[in-house]
C-alpha cells in the first residue's frame, strides 16, 4: 500500500459522495467492517437494484460476501478483484477497491464535463435572450433592497457607538473568573495531550513498519548471500563432461580450419578454371578469325588466278600465226586451265591445301590426294609449252599472283584436315 493510493481513494470516495469521512489511518490495521460497508455502497452506487448479503459476523459469511462482490464486479463491470486482498481489509484491500472507484469517478467526471459543455452551449445559444434573464433581474432587485436595508441598520448601530464603547470598556476592565480560565486551560491541555497521543501512535506505527521492513531486508540479504555461495560452488565444481567438451571443441576448431583452407583452395581453383576457359575461348575465337581470313585470302587469289588464266588464253589466241599447225596442234600447245578444287587451288608445281574447321571424312581426303597427283602429271607434260610463252604474259601473271601488301599470306599447309 502506498500513500498515493490511499490519498486517491479517499479523495475519490469524497467526490463520489460517500457519507462517511474516511481517514488515512483507518487502514493501518485490518478493518473488515469498514471495507464491507464501502463495498456495499460501491455496489449500490453501480447497481442500485443489486441485492448483496450484508451479514459479516462469521468467517463463512465474510467469505460468501467477498465472493459475491467479486462475482458481481466481474460479470457486470468486467473488473477482476483479488478476493484474498479484499479479505485482508488493510492497505492491500484499498488497491482492489480503487479499481471500482476509478471507474465510477471517471464516469462521473465524463458526465460533469458533458453537462458543463451542454450548459455552455445553452448559455452561448441564449446569451442575448432577455426572456430567460427575468429571474436574474428579480434576484438583483431583491439584493439591491437588501443592501439598502442593511446599510440603514448599520448606520443606526454606528450611532449607538458612544454608549456601546463605555459598556465595552467596562467589560474589558472587569477581572476574569479563575474557574472559567482554569476550565478553558484544562480543555486546551486535554486537546494537546490527545494530539500528542495520536502522534505517538503514529510514531509507534512507523517504528513497527520500519522493524518489519528491516526484517524483510535482512531476509532478502540472507537469501542473496546464500544464492551467491551457491553460484560460487557451481562455478568452482567442474562438470564431468567438460574434458570431452573441450576435446570436441578443439577438434571442431581444427575441422573448421581445414574447411576454411579447402574452401579457399576451391575458390582459387574455380577462379583458375574460369580463367582457363576464358583464355581457351579467346584462343578459339582468334583461330576461327584467322581461318576465316585465310579462306577469304585464298578465295580472292582463286578469283585472280581465274581472271589471269582467261587473259592468257585471249593473248595466246592473238599471238599464234595462222600458218603454224592446225587447230589441234594449237590446242595441244595451249596451257590447260587450272581446275579449282573444293578445299584449295593448284597452280604450277606447288599445291596449296586449305582445310576447314570441321574434320572431313577419310574418303574425301584420299580422293583429293589422288586428284592432286593426276593434276601434277598433267602439269609436267605441259611445262614445256608454258616455258615457250611470251615474257610479256609472264610479267602480269607474276604480278597478279603476288599477294597484296595489306594481306598476310598464310603458310602452306599439307593435309590440313588431318591436323584437326
């Protein structure tokens, strides 16, 4: 129980209109009669038609009364009360009764605020209505007449001041009676003694409360010291499984270090593998680009060779005289045109082979080699006829065969398909 709770309870009960004056000293000791009276009044205030038994003479009657009040508040007001504290009828019971008084007090304040707002609205609404102020005008007229009459009576009394002054002086000069003085002093002393007794009682209560608090503090200190000793004992005793735990912890640390090392190595190897794949891809793309360039160059040379061979045929037709041999002899002396192959071009004794990126079949490779051998035999027979050709034709042909400066001629490859 705190002083604030007790003060709030007494003020709320006074505001709610409880007929009896509640002192803060009423709950120093158990006072079940007062608690029962307050509970009955609160229940009647909340529900006037509620019938609760008021007999609290025996223990069973008190228990039944407390249960009835708690059940009523739980069902009607949805307020949960602690029956044990209510039965104690001391400061702890005040905390439980404060729950009920708080609800009633808040409801009263809300109603007063609503009425005040309604009154202000009515006043502001009928502020200039003179018909509703007639009663106020009558009251003001009556007060004015009363003031006039009181002023006249006061004037008459002041006129009698001369005679009254003499009488007052005589009364003051008259000696006091000793009996009356002693009686008044005894009454004053009695009042002072009563107040002193009350103060002593309060001090004795404070001393008893202080003693009980000191005993509680001492008890708590003993419990704290006992718990500290127990904690120290538990900390000093080594568990049986501690050795195994430390060993497993060391093994776990080693396994973790091994895992970290392997994981680091794995990450490094994965990065190296990615780098290797990237380099392989770049190398493959570079080889593919180089092969494409070589194919383009060879295609251009093939076109140039075909063009030069056609030019040679035309020049030979123009230079040969008509009386030399027959047409058959001329055809025999005419150089054979180079026959283009699928993978390369054969000019003179040198044969160039260009393979593709895809591996061809073995049969196609053997057929190409046989064709090349046949062409070399035919070219050996026609070599003499080519040597007899005019030097004027050899010049442009050699210039046409010469590769351009901006193109890099690839190296001669033999059986390039087998390299892949």
